[in-house]
């Protein structure tokens, strides 16, 4: 729910206003001041453009991204900033294209900063999730955007914005196409009276693979922007002052215009803040679209659902799970991206280092723990991409230019020493020439969260959810430990994340999945060690959770204790149980089940023998767990079941037998007496 400013060196830039909505336990982002780009159209080609080597980084599952590795504000990112972003292992960047800063007047567009940012990302191999948002003031339909304030006016609330960019744009309900319809077909022109449709079309046409910028710079096929997000956090009035119906229309128009420019474009539903007072926003928009006769044809006008989460790691699972339920209720299956997640730190400049209980914040180590836990939760729920917010601290909740002297904990005991604070979101501290917060004695150096994110991009890739449990008490659903397991098919390994959920150390006893009893233990600081099971089990002490900065519930531990990741190969076979009962004179219901904590059961083979004879195959490589078998009267049937797990280990045979009874030679009917 944050998106803060990307670092600007030696110059002013937009400060994304980051604030706390106390009633929600949530955090937001917004605008503070506007920077007008120089007027102009296409930037000249980069020097010797044809010689630039362009190779997009390869995605994993989940894909990893970092918000604001670069952005389209002011000068953009330098080589060191790109190097730091790439060092995280991220393959995706995410930043906004502000409509209100691009369209200078009706139909007059200035793309200079955006051109530079897109070229920088492409040249460094990054994929880019571009956000399209921000209504120009001359296109608003509600004064100053409803919840916003006129530029230059003092903010009446800390989460107000200084431009009317939240407003529903004029012409949104006019037809998308110039023929007076919303029906796309090749070659149709966009209706210029639908201002939003025109802007989206212009942006996508300019930056798509093979688009204007690609042609100017001689980019190879496939190089360009492919993923477009329709607004940011439309479930918050500080970003979108329209109704649910208005956003449904915004999404539809954006989708149709983008696909008209680039039929292969991927459209994201605007990332959800998951406001506690508006949790059903996605389902409510989908309900509006249920009544649209075009919705099914055009996949409900989005290809990916984006969602956000801060501080409370478990909610990364919850919000992905809720979104998947909304989709499944309509028979839809779309990727879900957690494309903003994070927590600012309090114990490092510019955080309020004298306030360990600062709301919605965490220590640097707790931030690192959140990064691991959030990714495990979200991926288990089915998230296809994980983005951290953000690379540097930026300006946090202050306007561009905000700065104050560094101070250490000794100042906390000095009543005369000022103790200002900001929001230290970054995997990296700000550089010494940033727009804000320039005084850290170790500028542009990584925090512990950087190593935690690198742990994910190194070890938690190409994984598939396996199982989740909460051991440590008699309540299997609310035990004091969290265990989340994944299988990695490319290596045949189980990846198990585990941590304490509450404020006490926990002892985790984990059954080994390989005969040698060997595994690798990884902590968020990136350290690895080989561990050995004793009598087939590993034993670990999970450190207690320490963060209680969720002011809506002081008893909650929104971030668990230090997580451990155990990686081990799976060489142990599944366990199988079976049963058979008569469901008729000769009909038999055979059932079986298997368990395999290392990689999961892949399939079963079921054979049948009659009267002790040789078994013959009945079911082969089936994923069913029961079957109906029809036999003959008076025979002994023996069913033998074996299971194979996903790592290729095969269980021993489990057999069950049953007689089909002979009918008696004589049947006696009851005597009826009248």
C-alpha cells in the first residue's frame, strides 16, 4: 500500500506522500509536488543503439521484482542504482507513468522522462510493470479530485494529495472507439473524446515491443513494455475518488485501448491496498462486470490481479487467497501478483530510532524476517510474483528536499536533542546526493533486508506449494509454529520455511526426507550450514517473535520470529493405506490414500489378484483415491496399491482383500397370514 518516491540525485522530484491510516492499520502512497517534464516527443536514440546488448532477465516462479529500481521522475537512475537493483536478483521493476505529468494540455504529450526510464530498464534487461494513473487537472469531473487538494494548498489531512489526480476523467463513459462502440477490431481508431482511452493507447503504442521507442532505438523483437497496471490502489479514495462502477469502467476502457495498441499486452487490475473497510472491492468490481455482456469475451478486462501487503506477513497469504476465491467463483484462473509488500524500519536513519514501538514499523532484522515470511505465505496461496517496496528509502512521508542530521541511540536519552523520523523502506539506504535523507554515515549501503531478498531469489525459485501446518500444540490450526513446505521439481528438493508465531522460542522437530539425514539450513542473513538429522529428525530452536507494532491489536505478532529455511532432497517413499468394502453382491469400493512430506504423492498403481492368483494391473498412474470394481460371486479379491512421489520414490505394496459371498442355495420367503 505504499509507493514512495524513487531516489532522485542532485535535484527535486515528486515526493510520493507516504502516510499512515490509523483506522486501517495500513499505509499508503500519494503525490506531494509536481515536476513538469520538458516538452518534447521522442528522445534521440541512445548512442550506438544498435550495439547495445539487450537480453531480458529470465523469470522464475515466483517472479521477483523491486519497486523503484528506477522511475520516470526527474533524472532517473544512474548505473550504481541499477547495479544495486540487479544485485537483489530481481528481474522486474515497477514504477508509475503519471498521466497528469505527461499530457500537458489537451492532446499534447511530453514523454521525455518516461522515454529515459523505459530505455534504462530495457538496456539493463529488466521487465517493467508500468502503472498508468493520475487524471490531468483539465480532465477532472469532481473539482479537485474529490479527496485531493488544489496544488499549493495546505493539507487538511496527512493523506491528502496536492493534485486532482484521483478524479474520474472526463469522457470515461463515452465509447472507446471512434465508430461509437466499445467493440474492438483491427485498425479501429480510438475515440479522442474518451481521454483515458486515448492516453492509454498512446502510452502502449509508444512503449510496446515494436512500438515508437523500439523502432527509434533498433530494439530486437520482444524488447519493450508488456505489462500495464490500471491505476494504483483504486480501493483507496486518496488514489481514486470514483465509485466501484467508475473503476470497472476505467479498467474496461484501459484494457480495450491497450489491447488495440498491442494485442499481446498484459493488463493488471490496479494493485489493491486491501483497506480493512473496503476488503470486497475486487469482488464488487467483478460483480459490476458480471452484468457486462462483454466481460466474459474479454476475460473481465484484466489478465492479472495485483494486490499489496505491509507489516502483517500472514496477510500476504490472506489477500492472495481472497482474490483467488473471487476468481474461482466465476470459473476464472488468472495469475495473482503481490506487487507491493514491505515494512519500513525504525532502528536506522531516517527511521524514528528512539521509537521501537512506532506503528507499522519494524527493526531491520524484523524487516528481513518479513520479507521471507511474506514470500512464503503469498507463494503458498498461489502468488505468481513477489515485489518488495522499495530499493531505496526515497522521501518517505515528506516532500522532496526533506533532510535532517543523522543521530544515534545516544540522542534518545537527551531531552534537548531533536528526534525527527521518516520512513526507511529501502533494501538500501539513500545515497548522499539523494533528494531526501542524505545524512546516513553509510550511504547507499544495503540493510539486512537486502540479503533476505537475495535468499529468496537464490533459493526460493521454481517452487510448488506442498503443505502447511502449525505444530507445537494440541490445536493443529493455531499452533505456535508456522511450517510451509514447497517442492522444487528441478532439483527434487523440499524447501521448508519455519518460524515461531508468538513471543516465545519454539522447538521444531522435523522428520528428514532423505535416508542420509542431511540438509542445508538457511537464515535471512544469507548464511548457510549443513545440518544432520539425529535418528531421522532435525531439531531446531526457532527464535521468538518480537514485533508488536500493529496498533490495531497490541497483542498481535504481525511478523513471526526469525525464519529458518531447510532444504533437503527427497529420497523417502510415500506411505500408503488402503481399504475395500462391498457395495453390493459383487461390487467392491476400493479406497486408498498416501502421504509424502518430502515431495507429495504423484500417482498410484492399483493391481488386483483373484483367489491368490497373479496380480494384473487395474489402474496405472492414477491420481484417483478410490474406484469401483465389479467381480464375481464367491471369489477372493486382493488389491495391491503402490504410490510414487514427485521425486520418483516408489512405496512398498499395500494389500487389502475381500470375499464376495456365495448366494445360499435355498431362499425362504416370509409367510404371509391373511
